[in-house]
């Protein structure tokens, strides 16, 4: 499997709504970061579904290296 592109070396702070599904871009090619826009077509990547448990702010991974994808775990600080 190829490596994802680094969209940015920082998380994307995003307001989410409880019960709503979000599809995080895993390939790094989406022009709608941090969400999928279908740019992964023809690659080994697929978006990651995230269902918000509660209303509030979450931090979606921007570097695509998080061990807790789709959420940031600080991996960008090691890049």
C-alpha cells in the first residue's frame, strides 16, 4: 500500500453534531480536507467513517499518520 499525502502538519479542529456521520479523507488528496471528496478513486485508500458521539469540537488528523485515525494523536509533531 502506498503512503498517504500529508494534507497539513496540524489537526483540523471541526465542530461535529451528535449522531452525524463524517467521512475522513485517508489519502490526503481531497480538496475538502479533512473530509473525503472521492479523490482516492483508483488508489488503495478508503475514507474512514466517524460517527460523532456528542455535539462539540473534535480534531481530525491532517497528517494522515495518526494511530487513532480519524482523530489526531499528535503524530504530526514527529514529522
